[in-house]
């Protein structure tokens, strides 16, 4: 059994439920992401994050083995997206 990653559509659904309206995930390429955030966080950081996103996009199913998950290794329980939105006051 593997734990699936949170996807863009999952986040859009959680935000939509919280906001009480439709929220749509509009996928962009890693390069489009890099270009959009570089003015905010700098070119180097933007390139690093875009590279990570590019690598993740090549992972089939982007799932996490429970035995090596941060949850297991650190003994923590991650918040759901809904809990996180509540915690940030949204």
C-alpha cells in the first residue's frame, strides 16, 4: 500500500469546499511556474523548486511508501488540507 500525494485538483477541491464556490486547478509546466515565481523568490530558488516539480511529475503515481514516509519516520500525523486551511484562518 502506498499513500498518494496531494494533487492540484485535490487542493482545488479543498479550497472550493472551504470557500463555498468552485475552484479549478489550472496545470502549468514547471518552466511556467519558474517564470511566474522568479520575480518573487529569485531565479535560483525558482529554478530549484521548478526542478523538483519537474522531477515529481515524472514519478508514476507520485505516491509515498508508508514505511519511509515522514509521518512514520518523524512520528507525526500530517494535517489534511482542510485542517491546514482552518489553521491559517481560511
